[in-house]
């Protein structure tokens, strides 16, 4: 009895395990069928599917999500387009930076002028008659460096290349050219030397008076004050400094400067690099010679001091930074030093340093009229008060050249 019951129980247990196994297999198959139907991606009728080869699939699987591989693919797609975008972005940043710098310079210049007025600095008649912002832009301001003892030189300049009276006013209005003799005041302000200049100015009206004490060893400071003062009084494309013993062809100077009108930060002159003189007692001695290295070294490139021109943005730079610009013994070296370390275009034009006749005369006959003429041996025209008329006659451009010129 018990054996029969055990046999039946064993047979039922075997059948139960069999059906359980079959039920599990069936459930698995139904689950696979259901999962395949629910997660299958429907075909897009309007969108063509790209054909991918087996090799590309294997390559994609092998590369996976390697960042380096993805970056290389992105670069290989169109390197020229990427480079163009980077260049455009860089150019936009540079343009914005220049605009901000220009606005900062103009703002600082305006503050400098306001501070000078508030501190009671002397104001010239030209400053008092200054028109409000928005006035015309002049082509150039020509400052003729002169001294109290140079009355004969000034008269010789007035008699040759510097227009007088109504012609000078016409030059300013029609050609946009300002010309002034530049001088400061004596150590004893209001003394006989200052009164003599005031009387001369009342007669000719062609002086620009500076808040500066005159002296040969103070030429660097005078040059800095001249550019700062001229910049605050006249809005010009160029500011020129010339000595009173140099002959200048104004029309040729204007035509030369106009060629560089659209260039930023322009410094024009006869560039040189003379020796740094450490010996005391010699002409052009440099007390700070040790700053330029070993004995026998030369200066950096700079324009010779007889005549040079700078663009408006450089005059603004001097005006803004005049209180911190270092002054060397020689004014032409000082000017060149102020432009070291900033992005300045040095233009070496030898027509600004022609010799006196026959040099400038031969060049004029060949159709290459000189901008300025002087004698290197004298750092100006030797005995200029007596000889400049002869230089003007033989090397001058002619009065008609000035009035027929278009700048």
C-alpha cells in the first residue's frame, strides 16, 4: 500500500517539474515576442535610411566614444571653415579693443585739459578762442621751435616759407594748416624777454606760448609740452615740430603726410641711430648713457630733431602720459624713447633731411622736391638768417604749389 502511494507521488512530482519547465520556456518565448513588438522602431516612410557597411559598423564599435577620435573627425570635416571663424572672431576682438583704447585716450586727454584749466595753467589766446567739439579737423599743426634770441631767424622764416597775415589765415581755413612759432617763458616771468615776445606777437600774431621755462637743456620738456598743448587746442591729423633754422616746403610736407593719413600711430622723419656719447663736455652728451648698455652702443632708431611729424593718436598718447614720460638730454632721443614699447609705425623719409644747395636744387630739378633742407654740420642751415632766402629761391616749391595743392 505504502509502496503504491510512493510510486504515485513520485510520478506526479516528475510530471509537475516537466510542466513547470515547459511553462517557463513558453513564458520566455511569449515575452520575447511581446518585447520585440513593443520596442521595434517604425520605419520612416519619408526619410531615407543611410546604408552602413559592416566595416563601418565594426569601426564605429571599435572607436566607441573616444574623445580624441571624435575631435579629429570634427577637424577633418572643414578646417578652412573653422579657421575662418577663428580669424573673424580674432579680428572682431582686435577692433573692439582698438575702439575702447581710442575712447580711453580721448577721455584721458579731455580730463588732462580740464585739470590744467582748474590748476590755473596759462591759457593762450588760441585756447581762449577754441571752438567747441565738432569743429573741423585740420591737416597739420606745424610748430616752429624758437628761442628768445632768435628774432632774426623768425623774420627770415616769415620772409620765405611761412605765409603772413591774410595768407596765413587763408592757409588755415582753406588748407587746414596751422603754423606757429613755439616758445615758453623766461625764468623770470614777465621780464624783458617775455615782453619782447609779447610785442612781437601783437605785431604778427603767429606765436604759440607754452607753460614752460625756456632753456637748451629743457628741449625734451618743451617738446612734450608743445605736443600736449597743440593737441588740446587743435584737432589735426598730424603734429609737426621743426627748428627755426630749417627750410620747409609746406605743400610738399602736406602731400607727404596725406599719404599716411589713414595709418594709425605714425612717426615720420629721417630715422637715425647715432652713438651714445658718454664723455662729459662734448656736444650731445648723454648723462644717462649707462641705460643704453656698454660704451660704444648706439641709440634706438629715432627721427632726427630738425623736423619730424607724429599722427594724432601719438600726440594724444603724449598728452595723456606727459607726467610719466622720461626726458633724456636730447629731445629727439626722448621722443623716440616715448614710442618704444607701443605699436608705432616708423616711416623713414629722406626728403625731410635734404642738404642745402646744390643738393636740394638738383633734386628739385629732377622732380623730387624736398620737404625740408638744412646743413648736417650745423644741425640746421648754417647762418640761416642770412642764407635761408637763397635756399628758398633755389629749392622752394613756389607759392602757387601751396594754393593749388589739394590735401
